[in-house]
C-alpha cells in the first residue's frame, strides 16, 4: 500500500520549474537566459507542429474533398441539382457528420492526455468506446435523414429542391456509419502522432474517389444517387485501410484496440467529454449551415442558395487547413498536459496562434486574387459566378476568423475545455450572429451578404473570447487536473483513507 501511494504521488506530482535552479542569479542574467530558452522552445515547438500539422492538413482536406467532389459533380447536372445537394449536404452536416466529428473530439482529450502520461492500454479502450457510441448515435440520425424531404418542405423549402435533397440524404446513410468509425480511428492515430497511415489512406482514397464519383454520376447515369454512394464507398475503404494497420502494425502494439466488454466501463467518461464536444462543434456548424436554409426564403432562392453553398464550401474547405494545424496543436497540448509539462503546453499554444495568423494572411490574399474564377469550380452559370465574386471580400474576413477558431478549438479539445467553449459558441452565434444575420438579410434587404456578415460577426466574437480564455489560463493547474484524472483509476480503493 505504501509503495502504491509513493508511486501515485510520483505520477501526479507536477514537474519542477525550469527556472527554479536559477533563482539566485541576477535579474538581467535570468531574463537573458529565459529569453534564449523561450526562443529555443518556440523554434523546437514550431518544428514539431510542422512535422505533424502539415500531414494533418493533408488528411483533413483530403477527407473533406470527398464531399466537395460529389457536390461539384452534382453541380454540373444543373442548378437545381446543385441547390438540392447543397441543402442536403448542409442538413447532413448539421444533423449527422458534425455530431460525429464533435463527439470523436473527446478522444483528443482522453487519448492525447493518456498517451502523454504513458498509460498506453487505455487508448484502445477509449477508441472502442468511441466507435460503439458513435455507431449507436448513427441510428436515430439515419431515421431523421429518411424523412429529410418532408422536413425541408415543412420548413418552406422549394419542393423540387427538397425532393433532390431528400433522395441524396437517403443514399448518404452508408457514409454516416463509415464516418463514425473513421473519425474514431483518426483520433486514435492522431493522439500518438502516427501520421503516415492516415496520410497514405486519405490520399489514396481521394485519388480513387474522383474517377469513382465521375463514373457513378455520369457514366452509370446514377446522378445524385451515385454522388452520395461514392462518398460512402470511399469512407469505408478508409476504415478498412486504417483498421488493417491497427491490427497488424507493430506501431500499434501497445495501444491496439481490443473488442472487450471491459473497455465499455470507460463509456461514461467518454460521453462526459463527447457531449459538450459535440455541442461545441454543432453550434458552430449549424450557424453557417443555417445560412443556406435561410437563403431559401430570399427572392431568387435558387441563386442565393447556390452562391451561399459555394461560399460555405469554400470557407469549409479552407477551414480544414487550420483545422489540421489545430489537430496537431491538440495533440501537442494534450500530450504535454498528460505528461505534466505545463510549460510545453503553453509554448505549443503560442506557436500555433502565430502560425494561424500567417496562414490566414496568405490564403486570404490568394482567394481575393482569384475572386472572378472561383465560382466556375461549382457552376457554369454566369450569374452564380458574378455573385460569388461579390462575396469574396466577406469570405476573406471569414478566412481570418476561421483560422484562429480552428486552432483555438484544437487547444480547447487538447485541454478538455469543451464545456466552456460550448457556452461561448452559444452566446456568440445564437445571441449575436444569427439574429444579426436575419436582421440584415430580411429587414435591411442585404440578402446573402447580410446573412453572411451576421454570422461572421459571431465568429469574430467567439475568436476574441476564446483567445482571452486561452491566454489567461493557469496551465500548471490544467496539467495537474489532467494527471489527477488519468491516474485516479490506478490508485488503491482506500487511497483517500490513507493519512
């Protein structure tokens, strides 16, 4: 018992301050030394983030491009097909994919911190809990998608657009179940910085998806049905590829996922992080997807819906670039907190924020220069292309806020603050953003521009609040909290009764 007590104290004790041994040094010497250490630490952290962040950008963008490719293929079937698939994609993202993506984010906290604490056996258990839980969530979501056409008509959407959207969503159901497993496996690999299998699988599947979707949509004459089914096939190919790697690779030997009933005892802990994580993501996604739905009530609904869909898909596509960087930051922060290294987590936070600002400046400049050709990637209609060009200045502002929010969300997931971020999102988007969008679009008649500007205001507000919370956080306290949670199950049953 004494041995267990000593071991638990050793595991949960915070690391000593790197400046403690230099406390007797002169003020100027200490300041200079700290400056050198800080610069070295930031350069080293930048190297680590780049090694993981760049491949994660490839992974996240490749996975998102599967839906973009299908949308683009459907768009060339006609403006109504583009509008129907756009609304279906929005509906599916808000009610299904965003829920699964958000819930899987709990693994970034649990697996990331656990891996940093070298409690390798728990990673497989958490991943198995995630897969089972997310597959269970897919059941009611699938039922909702079956009645999507009736739901859209009930909310006043055009019947022809609603019919196409409902049909697309039904054939997207197989993709939902594949996505649930895929996101769990991605977090499993991400928390261990095992990037190669994800990069190889996602790139190979994307290369396969483009001709597959083209053949199913145009050559086989399946139209929007083929566009939806091709996404499901691609997701399941990814699942099989990553699953085989987990089963047979020696890199996963210590953390391998085992199908055992014992692993299910972690379900409660997983759900405790998964629910606020899902709420955090869904509130943000729903606010932007709501723009597409509200655009259906504007004059010339087909044009407004198509243009906002193009804008939304453009910003979402970009979002996955900083999201990949944020995923790397989540891993770095969670690993350092799990290891009890609060200073390492703080350095990772500072470096990733600097990277996000630089990335936003580069992408915004490129997007603005390409504003007159952007619309042609989604439609051949001149009216759509010209309207998209008018929206680009607002898109550039969205790019900047999205970059900051993506990396801040990664820090939130790595630290386990999902519940706090959920409240921030609720206030920013639904207390400010959505009401302002409605006011500008329908009262001041700014149409699509008004819808977009209102939600953009909510994004900026959210970025400001999360930045303040992040920079004023007590990182040592967060590290101690993470260590306490990780090791509480390893302590003897009567630990609290010990003197």
